[in-house]
C-alpha cells in the first residue's frame, strides 16, 4: 500500500533529537516539510520516498539508473524487432 | 492573510470600527456606515448610487440570467479571494450561456466578528474583478449573522447578460465526431485551495485560475455560431463530472486522450502527492467546448489567440459507441472508463 | 516527476506486454497484494492489455477496506464525544460503520479533520490544548512508522491530549492465510513494494519456500508492474518459486532498520480482525502497554463493539481473491460508491470501487 512518491531533499533542519529531524522535500516544485528521522544518512539533493509526510527510504539512485538503463535497452530492442508481435488490445497512444 | 493585492489597488478609507458586528446588519446607522464607507465608496455607478431597493436596467435582447453562491473556506487562497471568485463565477456562467455579461447583484452574509480589513479586501476583489470583466454591481444586500454561523462571509451573485443571437447550445445537438476542446490547464484552482487547507498544506507556486472567460466565448460564437454546440465550465467535480453529464444527457459516448490534457507541472506533482486525479479537481478559469469537427482546428486557434486560452487543446471526441460513458486512453496505451464520483474526491494513503 | 515518469514509458510498456504475451503458455492466477497496485493496473488500463491466460486477482492490501466495522464504530463514537477532534486520512472517512461513517457523523456535530500525515494531527493537538485529539491510525507496515513516530514525538514533547486509534495490519500473515485456504488458487504474488521498503524483502523468503509460490516485489508504475508480472510468469512457466526483488531502487533485503525500530518502540505484534476475512493470528500491531496513554482505546472510554456487516456483502471472498467484484449480486445495483455495502466499494483502492469506477459491468 501505499501512496509514496519520490522527492528531492532541498533543505535539512537538524535537531538535537533525531526523531524531530525535518527537511523540505521538493516534488517538481511542490515543497513540503517531511520528517527525516528514518533516513538518518540522507544528504542534500538525495531523493527520498515520502509517505504521509515521512521519508520512509532513500532512493538508491544507482539501482534506479541500472533499472532505467535496462528498460531503455528493452525499448531499443523493441524498435529493432519492428512492429509489435501482438497488437491485440494495444492502442496506439495519439500524441498530437 | 498573505498579500492584500486588492486593497493596494483600492486603499481602505479610515473607519472607526475594526470588526463587523450584528449592529452592522440591523438596518440602522451602523448598517449605513458599513454600506456608505464600504460598499458605495467602492462601487460607483448610477444604478447603485440611486440606493433603491432594486436597479432599473435597460436591456435589449434575449436575457441570460444566472445565480451562484460562494461558501468557500478559506476565503483567501493563493491567487485570489472569495470576492473575485464570486464575480468571475457568475460572469462565466453567463459566458457558458453564450451571453455577454452586463450586470450583477451582490449579496453578502457576513459573520459577526469578521475583520473589516478582510471584508474590504474581499469587496475590493469584487470591484477589481467586476471592472476587469466589464460588469457593474447594480444592486445588493448585506446581512450579518452570529459568530459561528458562517465562514467569515458567504456571497451570492446573480447576473444578467445579453445572449448572442447566434447561440444554439443544446445537449441534443451534440453528435458523433464532434470535438471536445479544453481552454486551458486543468486542476489549478482545486489544488490552490488544497495547498492552504488545514492538514494538507504544502508550499508551491500554484494559484487559482479564477478569471473571466466571456471574451473568448464571445469570439467563438461570433465566428462559428451554431457550430459551437455547447460550452460548460468544469467547476466543482472537474472535467470528468461535466463530461459525464454531457455524455449522459446527450446520449453519446466521449473518448478522451490523456496525452492531450494540459496540466501544470506543479499541479500534477501536488495531485501525485495527495493521490488525487486531476480530472476531478475543481477549476475556475477554463471551459470545455463541444464543437463541430469541421471548425475544430480554427476554433482551437481562436481560443489560443486569447491570453486566457493559450494552452487550449483538443482533448477528445464524441462517438456513437458506448452512449452515456466517457473513456480515456491512458498514456501507456490502455483504456478505461472515467466515471462519476460519488462525492468529493479526498486525498488517499493507498 | 523524476523516478516516477520514467516508469510510465509507453514503449517499454509495449515491449513488456509483448514479452508477456509471447512467454505465456497456460493459465495463471497472480495476486497483486496492494490496493495501490490494483489502482494502477485498473487506472492505466493494463488489465485489458494482458493475455487472457493471466488472471490478476486483487488481494486484501487495502488497509481502509480491511479495517473492521467495529473499529469504525469506535471511531464514530469517539468523534461524537464533545471534546474530541477526530483526525483521519481522507480515504477512511467515508467507510460506513454499522450506523454511519465518520463523514456522516460530521452532520451530527462531530469534529472530523482530514490530514495528510499523522504529524499534522499532532500539530492540531498542539494548537488545541483543551481538546482531545485522536488520530485514526490505519495502515499496513508502510504507514506504521509514521503513526508510531507521532506517538514518540507526542511522548517526548509531553503532549497529553493526543492518542491513536490503531487498526494496523500486516501483509505476510494475510498472504499465509490466503495460501492456507483450500479454496484459493493463486499461483504467484506481486508483493507490495512500499511495505517491503520498510520491512525488507527477507520476510517473504519463508513464504516462497513453504508454499512454493513465486513472489515478485514490484513498484506501482505501469512499467514496474508489467516487469513484475513478466518476471512472475517467467518463474511460473519454468516451475520456479523464488523471491524476486524488482523494486531495488527502494527495497533492500533488510528493509529500513530505523523505521522498524520506530515501529517496535510503540507497537507489538498481536492478533487482528480483518473485515471480510476474520481473525488472522499475529497479523496486526497493538500499542504497547508502555504507551497506553497514547492508545485511544485504553485512554478514552470506548465500548468494544463487534459491528454488523451486511450478510449479502461478499467482501471476504473478493479480498481473498475467490470472486471478482462484478460477480457479486449486489455490484452496481444495491452496492455502489454512493451506497456502499462493504468496504471494498468505499475506498477507491478497494477492488469493487476500482471495478465500478473504471467501468466493469455487473455479470
């Protein structure tokens, strides 16, 4: 469950008690105060996964890049192979 | 309250009271004080200055007549206030009737204890928006209710306008192959309100899109007349709600394309964060037009030539299949129904 | 948005669909656990793009749907108390209890406030020192750290007017309950990526071994889901039953240790009732005795109630994946989002609401 989206940490406010550590996380320009207690290793400009106002995990950007590269390869492979093997039920998105 | 942009344009006079009291609504001297210094000093026109119980209007043509009440909370939000909303809302209702808005009434129900400088900002908002829209506030009413029985101020505006002779809007006229156009980016107003709602607040540059649309609608009817089948502004319930109504009452299907919907980046991000679908979020400064296919591209250009229509796009078309239903093709190539919501869309965690 | 939009790539979606179509040779039932996964599958129109041999079964991963009706009744009772401010996530307020939902109780004078975060509820408590603030703390493991955090912060700040009404449920026991049910025929699972972000992938390894089913952890975007489905089908076609983490950018084997220690500071595992399913042992979190001052049930006077369900509602069968929403006789006529008979129709994540909203016709 659960609706959690990745955002960039643009400021961190340290606290004497980690439990109260907060930061501002930006989601494409939407800035929200987010609790950072559960991501103690977080640095400025890191990406974190935010769920109900709390950062629940840091995004592993290396893993994300690996996944995106692998998916890009798939995409390129698809183009090399030509038209789709199975067209049934697949609509062409109209991008005009 | 953040900025007082309207007060800056219409400076508040010296007043010897700081808050509105029950006495100000009782009809006596205090009421006159409030009206004289508040309302009449702001709205200078012949009809209102007569101070009759009603206004005499000389109007030729088919009259369009509409009313709307505004009970929003908070009354100040990024991009505007309830005053501005109440003018543009009624102006736009008249625009959707294909009419040129002329006169509005202004009825205020003020909560005891409302600060007079807040009230002034709201009234100044009414004045500035009325001037921008070219309408006059010709009559009105003021009441004060006990503290706790209102949200600072409720406003009702009723408007009259002159219907363009070429207008022929009707759900019955909508037919397969008609094209659906949206005049601008969606979901801005609703998300601007969300950004200041207790419990959901976030910082952003999102502002309400409240603005008058009648100049654009007038051009459309001037140029294309009957080929404009319907105009609707998707306020509460958003684009999805209006299109469902159209599909139902016209007994047609509507096919939309997710690719084509203009949505501002920050509005989209805010929707992602709260788990809201922009199709159901309120708008105050855009309209939907259902137009004949032959003139769709030109109609689009006409809208885009206006400053409030620059981001207009064709978002879909009417079809014979699946009458009463609205479908959308998702960006990844799938297809789903866009249904009616049972109630207000609420932020979700899942 | 970065790390979100990239996983909605249309070309990649098409490639993955092609792959799935080309590798599948027989019928398979795959359960996606999480309501967020269901929502994404339906919203993006993916269900109709999959080959007919694959049946996606919608699991009980909607915390709103599985909150027992008696718990909602308790929330309503609390909300109607004069001095109480009841704070809740948005999706919870419309779920009907035996008599009414929290939303309807507003009309009777209850002070209900929708919040995005439990920390917002804490702020309301600080701003209203003379009122008793209760936060309706529902959720799976993903939400437990945030809910627990609000209690830790309250305790550390000496805030006395805040408590949580807890209805937390856990995924692995639910999966085991489903797999142990003789009537179930689920061949593979898509596990919930955000639950796993907290708890780690390791808790699913015993399940794959014990029940010999493949479990693939996925994210929620179309590419993530399709990649997960492809991986699951590949395993099924080759007779494998392994744990596969396809959400590595967020899920680590041990999960988030800080989040887990926050959870276990406040909560302990205990039995929980699941709406529509019944009691599942060790399937929920309860507030520890040490923090009983922050447990609304122990702190405030709340009567334990069982709650009355509509006997015709087949939520349980749907949540266990034994029936589809449009196979229910109430679907679309007596039961709809404006008049829900059971929880899966109320929450927009619930299978019934998703099916209704996105256009499935009753059978």
